[in-house]
C-alpha cells in the first residue's frame, strides 16, 4: 500500500510537471542569453566612449573600400578598412561600418587605448548612446520577466 501511494504521487501531474519544467528551462535560457547580449552591447559602448575620451589620437589611412550588398530592396552599405600605427610602431586595422563616403588613401582620425590598440575607434564617427542603453534596459526587463516565469513555473510544478 505504501509503495502504491508513492507511485500515484509520483505520476500525479507528471506530464504537466515536465511541460512546466521545459517552459521554465526555455524561459531561463532565453532570459540569460538576452541579458548576456545586452551586457556585451553596453560594455562595447562604454569601451568606445572611454576610448574616445582618453585614447591617443593618431592618423589612419583608408586601405580598402567595399560595398556590402543590400537585401529586400535596400541599398548597399559602404564599408572601409582603415590602417593606423601606434606610438611603438605597431600596425592595426579598424573596420569602418559608418557608411561615410571614404576613398582609398583618405586620412581618418583614429583614437586607441595605449594598452589595447585593437580596441581603436574612428574619431570622426558620431556614435549614439541612447540606442544601446534602451536596448540594455529592454533586455534587462525581458530577462527579468523570463527568469520570473522560470521561477513561477518551477514553484508551480511542485
């Protein structure tokens, strides 16, 4: 009799428990993924802002200009590759995704952190802060809702 009641209790709500557990896992993974993407976007924006404020200024030169084809009727986007040299003579490349009209050989101002020249940014490109901040806040809200749904589903299944 004791063994039988244990079997009934374990099977009671079995498919519902599995479904809620799966939903909880999906919501949790989605929430964490969105949060990681948002944190990376905000960190990139902070690094760019810091480099523009404190980085060393040098001249770069456009090495290559190319067009990324558009899709669904949209026009293509101009891209360029800019090379610059650090104070110690190191040579680095920066991808310019601003779409500004540049020609091969054009001089472009570049700022780079001395300790990490690979994080260089083009100094003549205006960068908005509002977009990544709004995205970060929306992602944090979405992640919180997903994690709340995860906790709710786990506590509901018990």
